[in-house]
C-alpha cells in the first residue's frame, strides 16, 4: 500500500440475514457513518476486482484521471480543480484524489564554503547523515549457515530529536571531529507525500466510481466538463483510465471480433446453401435478435457493457441456427415437389417445435443468471438479459418474417 492508504475488508453475513438484502443500501449506510470522520477519503470495491484493476490500470476506481506534468504544486492544483468538476457530474460516486502536500521534513542545508574549509564535500556530508539515519551495510557475518548483514547506524534518538541530529559529530580525514552545525543547518519544511512517475513523467490521480448510469456516457460528460472548466498549462496532459480503460480496450477488440464473426457466419451459410440470397436471408435473423436484446437491456435498466456485448455474440449463433433450420426445411420441401405458399406454410408448421425447443432450452438455462446476486452476478446478469430478450424477439419474428421473406425473394425468383 502507498502512504496513508489502507484496506478494510468487511466479511458480510449471508444476504438472507440482512435487514435489507440490497448491497446499494448497505453501501449507503456505511457512507453515512464514514462521512462523520473528518480527514478520511474512501471508496468501495471488492478484493479481486481491486487487485485486478491495480495490476491492469494502476488504479482502483471505475474512472482514473491521470494528470501528467513537471511541477508538483501545479499537479496538486489541477487535481483539486478536476476533483471539484468531476464530483458534480451526474453519476459520480466516491470521488477521490490524494492529498499530496503538507508533510513535515527536516532539510539539511549544507554550507559548501564551510564544508570545503574542513575538506568535506556535500556528498560526503550527505553520506554521513544517511549512515547515521538509515544505516549502511559494511559487511556480512556467517553464523551457523546463515548470512547476517552487519549494518552501521546511529542511535535511535537521532531519528526522534532534531537537536540530537544537529549535534552529531563528523570525523574528518585527519582524525579531528566537528559538529554537524558547523557545516550544515537543519530546518523544518513541508513537501509532498510521494512523487509518483509513469513513463518517466510525474503524475497525480483523480479517481471516481460510477453509480446509476453507464460508464461510457459518464466519462463523455466528465471529459466535456473538465475540458470546459479546467485549462491545462503547457506541458501538462490528461489520460482517462481505470475500468473505463478496460472497457475501451474490450470495445475495440469487439469492433474487430463481431464483423469477423458475421463474415465467417455468412461464408459458412453460403457453403451450406450454395446461394447468396438464402445466406443473406438467414442473416436477416441477426437484426431480429438485436431488437429483443436491446429492448431487454432498456427494460431492465442495464447498460451496453462488455458482458452484454458477449451476450449479443452468443445470441447471433442461436438466431442463425433457427434460420438455418427453417430455410433448410423449405429447400427440402421444394425438392419433394411442393410449390408456392405450401412450402413456407408446411415448412413453418413442421419446424415450429424444433425452433421453439432450441430457443426455450437456451432461454430457460439462463434464467438462474437473471436472479444471481453472488460474486460475478454483474457479469452474468447482462449476458442473460441480452440472450433471453433476443431469443424472444428472434424466435417470434423468425417464425413470421422468415417464411414471408423466403416466399418473396426465393420462391418468386424461382418461378421467374
């Protein structure tokens, strides 16, 4: 943990024993208590999620705004300005920035002229002070198969009393001794808590969680507000990271994966039917499935997250499968000598049960995920909502629209 940071783990009772089985309510109750403690900045997370976020993005919040620049005072001022702007954005929760100033230091101001008269350099005095305070390893002792470092260090009182440190004796090359106050002066000063760097540049961070709205729109509003109200001096820059960075990275990959998946499905359909029209006809199930998935997300109050996007990909496979079942049977009936409306009417009736079975098995299998409340439920629920909602629309519309489209574009084209 960094300076002035700590973790507090709350081990919760089974949710059935809570007064109100609602994690949001519990979090708000804890906030009410913590707000009564001055000087505390806090946020809420979960252990695994926190560690993964720290490893991937270096921060714990949903959004991490990193401010890069050379001067620490300017960085602290910009962090405070951005903090005030972000906490006013709708959806901001647990906004936090590090207090990176006000720490008391003892600064040794070396009189180089006086040190030179005694044959000492600033580096020599710095090394002597470091040895007295921090210690210096001067050798290793071998004892019963163990290697024990031998450290030379001043008494503990030096680190507790500035007056004792000021009075320490320095040994010169000729054996004489002088006191530290003859060549240096100790004075109290204030400085930063820590100096953080990334890619060789100093930076500070403003973190925020998001509640009650989707992450992407929150970041869009926050970026617009920060750009309008906070002017960065020359040489300073911002980056937006945290879970938002993971979401953007995953979205970029999905922008490649989804088109490639659709192209592969279309190619396989063409190999199956040997006809571009029939392959495109089956691909019409894709928008029919999307309609139900998007409506289900809207009705449930969920957002288009990465798990929801994965649910759409899984939904496409089931929707296309139902289209293949229908179109294949239509072609089979045509091969048996049926013509006109009889093909689509008999084919739809005969494949009604297989299509319903395929969709219902997949939908009912995901129903438990809709009511999941344990670890991982934030990933399971959006995926299940998309798949179940998309299957409802895809199944109903496939049984109605696909036979009509087959009759319009395949059967009429064959008669022509």
